[in-house]
C-alpha cells in the first residue's frame, strides 16, 4: 500500500515521517519546490523532525519527496494536508484544497482511499472533496474519509502517535480502511458515525479555545481596572478539583487553527442562515486585546510611545514555535509603531520576518514586552538592568514583573 501525502507542512510532514517509520511506502508531495529540496537535504523548520532520521528514510526509499506526482503502481491512500486559510472577507478559502483534489484526480485509481486531514467546514468531504475528485477522475469506486489532525507543534508530551484520533468514512468500507491506516500511526483511533460529526468535533475543539480565551481576556480587562492579579485569581479558581479548566489571558490568539477554525464553524452556520453569535463575539474580543493593552500601557504608566524604543520578546504565535501565522504580536507591533515608537523584536526561532531580523535582547530600551517567550530565551539582561518589562505571555511564570499590566 502506497501512502501519498499532499502538502508537507506542520501536519503533512510529521505524518509522512511517521507513516514511513510505521512500514508504509510514502510519497510526500508539495508544490513548494524549495521546501522539497530543503527536506531532501534533511532541512526542516519543524523541531520534532529529526534531520538524520529524515535522511535515512529518504535513503532507504521508505520516503520519497517530490513536486511532481505520478500514478502509483499499487493501490494507494491519499492524505490531504494543505492549508485552508481565510480570504479577504474572513471566509473559507478552499483554493488550495481544490488544487489538491485536482492533483489527486489526475493520479488516483479505482479502489483508492482519499483522506482529508485539512480542517474545513462541516460537510466538506461529502459536498466538496468527493464531487471534485469523482468528476475530474471519472472514477466511481473511490473511498473517502476524514481524520482531522490535532497536532500541537512544539508540544513535548502530545505527539502524532499518542494523541487520540477521530476518523470516519463516507461508507462503511472507507471507515474500516481509515481505521486500519491510523491504527498503524496512532495509539488510539475512534471510528465515528459519519464525517460531519468528525469535521464538527475538530471545529468545536478549536472554537472552545477561542471562546474560553476570550472569556478570560475579558476578565483580565476587568482585573486591570479593579487592580487584582488575574493570574492569581485563575490559580485560586484552579484549586477546584472539578468543573474548572484554567485558560490564561494573552494579547490574542494566533496560528493556523484557533483564529481561523472558528470562522469555518461560523461559516457552517451561515450556510443554513444561522449566526453563531457567541463565537463571533469571542473572535472580536480576542482581536481587541492589542488595542486594549496599548491604551492601558499609555494610561497606567503614563507612557507616551512617541520616539520610544520598544523591544518585543517572541513574535511567534506561541512559545517554542517559529510559526508567525496570524500571530497577534504582529498586530501589536503595527499598533505601537502607529503611535510613533520604534519597535525591534527578538525571536530566536522566527529569526527573519519580511525585511526585519531578530535583534538580541537590548539594554537600552524604554520598554520590553514579552509575548511568546521560548524556553531558550535568557532575560537576564533586562532583569539585571531593572528594565520596565510587561509580560503578556499566557504561560504562568513569574519573572517578578507585572504579569498582565
Ligand atoms: N499547524 C497546525 O498546528 C494544525 C493542526 C491541526 C490541523 N491543521 C490543519 O491542517 C492543514 C494544513 O496545515 P499546516 O499547518 O500543515 O499547513 P502548512 O502551511 O504548514 O503546510 C501546508 C503545505 O501544503 C503545501 N501545499 C499548498 N497547496 C498545495 C497543493 N495544492 N498541493 C500540494 N501541496 C500544497 C504548501 O506548500 C505547504 O508546504 C490546515 O487545514 C490546518 O488548518 C493544522
């Protein structure tokens, strides 16, 4: 059985490596020729991918990486792992998903199984992926399934193998085959009734985080007005052994999942003329945090941003990741610059963004702002010089500085 992974990013690459390690013959396909060339040299931006291991899998022909997909000799499983972003109107942009379906249609053979791992709105497998591939390939004996990825890049505890996986097929046979495949990759596989339940579960998981982060961000705003420590209050609430789960305030949510997926959920509702007001509000509240923080800094510290030098520590959307997609730090930087300040940033994992480069932590700044500190960041230069530093990272730590304004 050949496994063909379409898209070698945060989701597709770890799957390709794990499938090859589990004994499958894997073809990893990506339209990005530079990425494929880098990977062939063992170079990946994902910390969980071991360069040596990658090179050995390639050398032993267990894993083949390519930008040109050919028909496979044996029957195949195609796994789609391409981006599903938002368009200008913040609605689903399925252009890359459609392109992936067209690629599959060119090489798929009767009896093959197509699995979607990309996150999308409820009904995507049945009403979008299947019709395109069936029409373009003119094949009627194809099987379709979903198995949304839950990977948390940089998480040292939960990996592709020990994170339980929900799967479902459009037919009983597709369901059985998708289970058989993921049982080789993951320790725990749950076959669900239909793809819509699984697609919905994925969106619920991420909207749940969006909503709870928004809730605690709103209470954090209150905490700054009433002058109590939001982190101490959350820690106090966390002593309740049941019915409470802590979420921590931040300058907003980022990454390819939380800020994006909730729009795929609201879009699912829009298609049946419904509005998910709760989710919409959570999204707005999280987007409002950068503005709130800048205003609070101005008022609480009587701080005029004009001509000040501000350094941001960590611009990735979360700690120990180089991913800057939808990172709220970028909105904050823009906002502070619009107030006339000079902003430099330090992020040893991102290193370059646009024309800008990471700058080592500096002593001659007027203010330091911590957003996404990576484990390797050493703040002693700021601590020793007793700099004004505000820490907006959601991870509860104690630098001895203001936790949240
Ligand atoms: N990143 C995460 O933590 C995460 C977690 C769970 C689910 N997801 C979902 O998984 C999907 C993929 O996300 P990602 O983070 O891996 O994206 P990514 O941007 O890291 O990687 C996607 C890869 O697909 C390639 N690609 C784009 N169009 C293609 C095409 N037509 N054919 C072949 N390759 C193509 C890109 O070049 C890129 O290398 C998205 O739907 C995302 O929402 C992501």
